[in-house]
C-alpha cells in the first residue's frame, strides 16, 4: 500500500502530464508544438522582455534547446531577438504582432480548457489545492 506522500507524488506528476497532453491536443490546430506555444505564452506573460537564458530557466530547458526553439519562432515570424540596452552580449526575446495574435489564441484555448476541466470542482477544494501547490512550489524554490 502506498503512503499518502507517494499517492500525492504520483497524482501530482500524472495529473500535470495529463493536463499538458490535453492542452497540447487542443492547440494542435495552431500548427505549433507544445514547446513553441509554451515559449510564446511565457514571453507574452513576462512583464518585460526576457533574455534567452532567463527564458530557458523559466521553461526548465537547456540553453541550446532554447536557442533552437527561438530560431524556429523567429523563422515563423512570432518573435524577434533584440539587443539589451544595458549589455550588448544579451539578446532579449520580444513577440511580434503575429506572436501576440498566436498568444491570444493560445490563451483563449487554455482559458476554455481550464473552465471545462474545473467546472465541477468545488471552489473551496480548488482554493485549498491551489494553496497547497503554491506552498509546495515555494518550498521547492527554496531548495534550489
């Protein structure tokens, strides 16, 4: 019999994986990979342009993988790389108009999916689960 901690770990991992898979299926008609739309979404949500390395860290991927992804997004006309005004070695990632349009579609589909999946979840349970996950995230970040 699994301990509560083991059950939680399995549930967290498998639910996150399933959530991403369902969301990715909903995004298929956009003609962009999960890594691509996640990158576009991360850039769109940033309060200011991010460096390539900062973006890679936020997405949890290696620098060379980020460079390859950004190359594809530049080629697709979704982002540009602009020099940092404070450090010429750093390139900042900025969405183009097409990138913003794609993000609006991604955001709309993601919002609809969240609404659909969470519709029958009691709001108090959702708040409790959210608080737990946010607290766990804080603990994990303090370990890093």
